[in-house]
């Protein structure tokens, strides 16, 4: 088995880092050529502007919106937007009822569908249904129809009963269908159904299939969508476990919803399969998205919603239900483009501030560590390139957008990243002061520095994670870039900084302790050579700084040895004089 050496390990680490960098470069490059990726990261709302959507509540007559309902709606819509991969969005309230959603850039249709759909879900029993008939442009009108419309057909007569002949005993009772309601149903046109329909929960509802193919008379609401605790999408399987190729949504109900579903399906299962009352309608925003027959009693609270779903529409509905049905329905009142709140001037100022900070770090590194400071410069460049590629990839694949707060996180990361190099370099210098060779000092210093670096970066990463989880808006952008750069910092130190020093330790310039290398033992004030061997710092004309440094770093044992040597020397001088 071949023996590994520091040089081999160093080249292996550099190869790994190169592979990671090339991998991200190829991904972003291929995405920019064949996909929608861009070499420039997408900017957030404060730097680029975007789209502002105002949602107005749809209320029954006399109903008002409470502050609790509005706050709940804002929270749910924010979760939906975040689930769609859009970052740095702003969701606020306007006045006492409206919700304002501001999204950076131009949102795609899927994101708009997540926001605009209120996902007010209801489960109602089917009382009556038939195929919807709607006139089309290709049909030739009947000459007889040119007469004036029959008033009795167009408008129910006042004599039609609007109350049931007997009080309904349950939600499937046909007594819900009054004469006036059935007349309204007969003349109901599915093309006139709004995208969102408001109906009292304790009354029957006339509505249609979402595609306008069937129209229904439905009983009162039996199960509220707010009782759903979770939802997922996937392919529907048959009773034999074979995929049907159709997409469906699989909600999970809480205890209240489970009991309501069990009670509803128990009653519906008692009707014959040919009876419409064997079916229950899943109503989303007033429209029927599915009206399955009841094949059995659902006791576990885990039904499946199937229908004419695509993968995208099933995922959207599952996300909407997963994050909760809105307490009230909303419709889009307005949608318009908005300009950046800060703009490129602030972005340029942030970049200039970052460059100034980087320049100061470079000057300090070269002044403090001589040519060894070039390793710091190279490490910062590698970290910067890798950070840029990762941000560009996240911007492309996960909708990340860089805000001014995110830029601030990148600027702060410059100092955090330089800290790792300083800790490592000082550990190496300590080992050189103890009399080790440069090769041994690099390895020993690395073992001691790595623990310190890991501890410091763990604290940074923990603070970034906590800030990201608890904060909202731009603060999350700051936390994300801070956490991202922390991980990249550790990666660069392990796969670049340490390997480069391992290779430099084998060169004559650095291993000989050249004064310009920053690793000269004499300049560092080395005071220890070998086990139990001490030397007294010798002051020289040209190296008084090193002498003071050596004296300052002496241990108690070294000071005693120096004092004894000085006492013996003085005693020898006195005896000679006498």
C-alpha cells in the first residue's frame, strides 16, 4: 500500500476543489446555453423592482375581515410564495382588508397561480348533477328562438317556493332543493361562473365542474379545508398498487376533519352507485375540481383527490392545501410593475464597500505576513469565485435573489474568511518559535488551528441558521449569504489554504525562513530548540525587534535558565577581577 505524504494529500485536495469549481461552472454554463440560467445572479425587489399584486377579499354581504384572518392570510400566502422558490418577496397588508404581494422580477404563471388561487376548499355532498349545455359560436340558432325570451324561463316566478317543504335532516337530504333553486339551476350557465364563487356554508350551492362539463346542486359544507394538516401530490395507484398514470392530491386531516370525513362517507356509502347522492364534491373556490363516488367509508382521514390534474396543477394544489386554506377568499384587484426601492446606486455602493474592505485585508495580510499574505489573497479569490458560482446556481435552480442585505452578508464574510487564515498562520508561527521545521510546523499548526476554525465557524453557521429560520424578508437574505460563505470558508481552508502551505513548505524560499517569506524563525523570536534545550535571546543591532519578541515569549523555565546563566557569568567576571 502506497504511503501518503503531505504533498500527495495536498494535490489530492486541490484536485477535489478544482472538480467542485469546474462542476458548478459547467452547470451554470450549460444552464445559460440550454436553459434559463444566467452568469449574473438575479437581483431582489430592492435592487431590481418587480411585480406588485393587490388581493382583495371576497366576502358575503355584511361580512367583514378581522385582523386575525388578515394576519393568517398573509402568513399562508408567504409560505406559498416561499414554497414556489421565489426569495426576497414582500407580503404586507394594505388598509384593513387587502393583501399586497410584491415579487422581484417577472413571476411565471405557476407562481402567480399559487398566489392568486385562494384555495378555499370545501367538501359538499352532491344532490343533483347533469351534463352542462352551453351554446357555441358554431351553432345555428333556431328561427323560433328569435322571439323574445320567455320571462317565466328567464326569471323564476315569485310563486316558486323558496323554502323546503320539510326541514332537511342531513346534508344529503333532497329537501334542500326548493322549486326556486331548481329553476335557477335549470337556467344556470356554467360560462357565467366566476373564478371565485362565494356561497354560504350552510346553504345549497349551484356550481359547475372547473372545465364547465357538468353542473351540480350541492348540499351544505360538511368538511372545511381548514381541517387539512398536510397534503402531497403524486401518481394515483390502483387497488392493486399499479400506477394509473394520473396525478392526484393526498390531503391529511386533523381529528375534527377525520371525524367529519368519516361521518360524510358513512352516509354517502349507503346510497346506490347510480344515485348522484353517492358522490361528494371537492369544491375549490366555488368550483368543483372533482366529484368522486364513495367507494368505501374513509376512516383514516387520508383520502385522495383525483381529477384532470397535471403534475404542475397537482403540486400547486398540494402546496396550497399544505400551507392551509385561506380563512377568506381573495381575488386579484390589481397587478402592476414596480420600480426598485433602492436601485443600482446602492448596489454599486455596496460593491465599492466590499472592494475597500477586501483591499484593506490584502494590505494587512502583506504587511503582517510578507509574501505569505499572498496565500490569503489567493484563498479569498478562490472563495469569491466559488461563492459567485454557488449564488448563480441557486439563482437559477432555486429562485434565489440577491438583495442589498445579502450583499452585506458577503461583505461581512470577507473578514470572517480572513480570520481562518490568520488563526492558521499564527499557529504555524507558534510552532516555528518552538523550533520546528517549516514542514513540521505546517502539519502541527494545522491540527491545532483546525479545532479553533471549526469551533468558530460552527458558531457563525448556527447564528446564520437561527436567523434564517426566525427572520423574514431581507434579513433571511443576509442569513443565507452568511451561512453560505461560512461553509465555503471551511471548504477553501481545507481544500486550498492548507494544501498550498504544504506545497510551499517544500520550497527552498519558505523552508529556509527567508525574511520576506514571513516565516523567518529569527524574526519571529524563536526561543526553543529541541527537547529540554533552551537558548537565551541575543540582542543584535539589526534584530532588536526579534530579541524583544523572544524575550517576551520566554516561559518561566526559560527565564530561570537565563537568570542562572547571567548569574554564573557575573560570578565568573567578579572572580576574574579579584
